[in-house]
C-alpha cells in the first residue's frame, strides 16, 4: 500500500471527524464484507481485497 493511501486510511480510522476519503472507506468496507460472507472467500485474501478496493476508490486505479 502506498504511504499516502496508508496515511489516509489511518486518518479515517483514528479520526472522529469526517474525511474526504470516508466514502472510499465505506464503499471498500461494504464490498469486503460481502466478499468475506461469500462461500468462495479465502480468509487470507480479505485484507488484500479491502486494500485494493480502498485504493481503487481513492485513486481510481490499483497497482498490480
């Protein structure tokens, strides 16, 4: 995860105030929960799925 993205995620989790990136966090979280609840979910992949979704919603792209 890029340092800038990691800092934004940390700010969202540690802050009681609204963040410009809160919408990206909420969308990534909801999709990750849906994946985690699916029959094909792999427990070890869940953090990676969240990270990639958050990065996608934050920047518009992901790194390979």
